[in-house]
């Protein structure tokens, strides 16, 4: 596993993360305030999936995913909510998931290999219960939005929960 930040004098940054076959990245602007570096990524959060079609089909609520890479459609979780009820489903090998909940108040999807801010599924009609989604290229990017890391003599420290679940990340300064 390798993760690194590159900060430039023009207040831009780039972030790289490589873990096996999973590569993540980000870029944007940064500010420094009160011993902290604050990241403002270019990526808009919550836009990793696009609805290509929606309508009414059968009972419950269903999502069909498509992508050129069939491996990627197998690793998505859907969160279905109706009132106080919540159901979580994982896509199968064909990119399909189904919840028994009817008329959901909200539906969100997030990729388990590329976690970031979940994408909210917006219904064009209240009764719609079937959604076809494609994966966007932004999936590999992280949406650092007003994200803060502490600065010390050695480098940077902070929590990156979508990359390191419980551990604090330490980035060691390499050069000026």
C-alpha cells in the first residue's frame, strides 16, 4: 500500500493511493489555517453513479448496474430507506440488487472498493422502484471537501476513514 500527497506552491494538491489493484486519486486546492491543512478537491461528492433509466417494475425496489468492467458492478451496496425501516443490499455478479421495501423515501448507493460520499438516487416519479445506473469515471477519485489534516514537523496526520478504517494516517514529509 502506498499513499502520498503532493502539495505545490500555487496551493494545488494531488493525492495518490495504491492498494493492490485499487488505485485512488484526488486533486484540488488547499489552504493552511491554525496548524492545519484544509483540502478542497475538484470532485463533486455523491456523483459516482448516473441514472440512465428508471420506472416501475414489480414489487420492492431494484437497481441494475452496468459498466464496461463486469467486476466493478459486483461490489456496490444499496441503502434503501422507508420511514424508520432500512434495508441494505449488495449487488450480485450481474450488478443487480433488490430490496423488499416498497415506495422508499430515499435510496443511496456506494461502491465497496471505492468508498466515498454515497450517491443519492433521485426519482423522477414518486412511485418509481426500478433504476438502471452506470458507474462514472469519478469513482476512483476522492472528494476531499473541507477535509483537514494536522501539520507537524514530520508531516501530516489525520483520519482517512474510507481508506484506513480505524488508524490515524501519518504522511511523512519527503522534501520541501
